[in-house]
C-alpha cells in the first residue's frame, strides 16, 4: 500500500558531497516524522537524523551533526539528506523511514525504504 523509494547512492571521495532522497507513495493519508538510518558492514543499524512533520524540528547523531542536513517537501511526500564533508566512516547502506497513516486508517505505521549504498573512498 505504501512504498518508500530512495534515490541511488554512490561512490564519493572523502570530503565530497552526496544528496539522497526518499519519496513516499501509495495510499497515503498523512506522513509524520521521517528519518534516516544507516548500517555499516558488521555493525548494527544506527540512527542518523530525523525531521518533524512540519519540518521545523530536526535531530542529528553526533557523528554527522554539522555535516549532514535533512529536509522535506510535504507537497511531494519526499525527504532529502544532504551529506557534506563525507568521511570513509560514513560508508554504509542508508535507509529512510517514515510514520505513515494509510488512507482509511487512523494509526501511523513505520515504513522503511529498501536501502541505498553510500561508499566513501579514494
């Protein structure tokens, strides 16, 4: 009923930048908090950042604060992650998630994207 589709990641040199997007589609009544997580090889999935429904409140993991910026376009049900000053430690599969209320229901459910690989290497 609902899909979260992430943009393609890629290979970036250290110090470089990359922008990811995550678009929600389907039988959507409303989209609440949206966020990004990542999972590096051999590690658990970790929180990166999230953004409130109206886009006014954001939270960042200390490891990315000042380098990553989350934003959203509610008219398009799309969220973005601008990643600057990328480091090899940022290499991971990045997943988006969102609290989505499906049309005809009243309780939001968390949906996840399929994940996109970001590799930072020279």
